C-alpha cells in the first residue's frame, strides 16, 4: 500500500486550504459555534467550488473519486479547524447508491452537489440505541398507503434535512429478523414534529427528537428491500464509521498543531514550555497516536476502494480514532493551560465536539462487539 498523495489529491487539498483561508477563518467557525447556527455560507462556498461533486457518479453530474480521496478531504477540513457538520456526502452517497431507488438517488445527488444535507438517519429511539431490534416505531398498511408512528431520538439534522431514512417495525411480522423496513419519509409530511436538543457540543448542527404521528407515505417510498433494514443499517454504518474516524483524525491534528505552536512560544521559568520533558512526552505521545490514526483511516479507505470488506476494520478504526482523538485533544488542552479552557481557544470546541465520536455511529462498546465478533469468526 502506497499512501503517498497523487498530484490530483495534493492539488485538491491545496485548493481546500486556500478556500478555507478565504471563506472559513477561525473567527467565522467560532461565531457559528457561539450562535449555534449551521455554517451555511461556507457550505455554499464548498459547493460553489466543486467539493459537493466529489464522490457523485458521472451520470448525476458529479466527479467520481476513490474513498481515500473523500477521507482526505474530510481530514483536511477538520485539520484546518472547520465545522464537523460539513462534507457528509461520502456516507450519504454510499448509502443511497447501495439501496436507494432512482428517485431517492437523484434527490440525494442534487442535494450534496448544492452543499445541502440530503437526508437524516432515523434509527435511534428512546428505548433502542445500540439495540436496533428494540425499535418501537411501526408501519402499517391502510388503503394502499403506509402509515408510520413512533418516536426517534438524537437525529442529527432532522430540522433541515428534506427526508429521513426511517427504520420501522412491521407489527404483523413475527420473525424479528424480517420485521424491520426503512422508509424514505419527507420531513414536511403531516404528523411530524421536530424538537432540537440542547447539547454539550456540535452546536453548528441540530440533534433532534422526532415524533411521527400517523405519518403517511407511499409504497414507492420504501428504502431498499422490505424486511432487510437491519442488514442495510449494518452496511450503512461502515462508511459512516470510517468518515467519523477521518474527522477524529483531523480534529486531533488541529489540536496538536495548535498545542505544539503554543509549546514553542509560551515561556515559563525563563524558557519555552516545549523545552520541558513532560511537555515533550505529551507531544511525542500525541504524534504517535495521530500516526496510528492516519494509518488506520488510510488503510481502511484503501480496503474499501479495493473491494475488501471493512465491517471489522471500520469498527476498529472508529473505535481507536475516536478514543485517541479525545486523548490527543485533552493533552492539547492541558498544554494550553487556562487558555485552552476558554471559548476563545478553538481546542475547547474540538474537546467538546470530539467526544460525540465515541457515541454516534455506534458506541465504543458496540465497536468492540462488532470487531471482536468479526475477528473471532474470521479465525474459526
């Protein structure tokens, strides 16, 4: 495996650096975070400069690129201190191309090309997080329509996404393995109520409770195949987990760069704090973790590009990167001292935002379960 960047990848990342310097300075990100608003201006700038086309098939007017290139863009976006809520199309595109209808694919491709959120994932519920089989939202058929009722929790972008992939149970299906189906639900449908939650971090994108009270959709709005939603969900998570790992890597790099620069200039006891061995130890440990994170993300992306199953490796990559990023960013905050604990320092935002990666897309505990079970199966 050769992870040296191609000329095209280097040019792409250089153009992203230049765009962010013009359109996404640290002051802009801090303002959006402080105001709790989506960075719509920079999202539009990304779209206007062609980043929304990346990963979209040619037949939909896009620019096909490999998974590694998409992860490189997400990593660089975060390394430059950008909003974590942007450049989600690797997950959105992979999911809809795997299971969506032509109508659903076209709607998704149109949204990502314009820098918009294409859809949200309606999986988690108050009584069903890691245990998808405990989902209580139901769908029933009446008079040629499909009626959905239930309560979804912690749904990111539910207040802005035009559609939700809503996982629901058929109460008439006795076999739990075949009881779940995903429906493509318009978020402006009658019977939907959305209530944003107040969170520790991720202030630039809302996470919401969604109530579905007899929401009516058509048979054509099925997403994938009936009764196979749980299998589809496992496939959906593979690229999402890799994308989250790439984001964690970029966040760690951002915090590391800021902390190292500070260690080289902050003077205490007549010399820079970077000259003290305890700070050097932190810097070294942080660099090792970042190198390990980078190797895992790039290798798993390479596997996906070469048709190698990544169910186990994406779980292990997300698990390690989410935990390592929290450790690196926490050490960075410690190096910054009191300044790091203020909202004037972007490491404080990274510290808040990074913690979610150990929960969303599958908790640490579930990553251990997925990877551990898969590893043992391979070695039978």
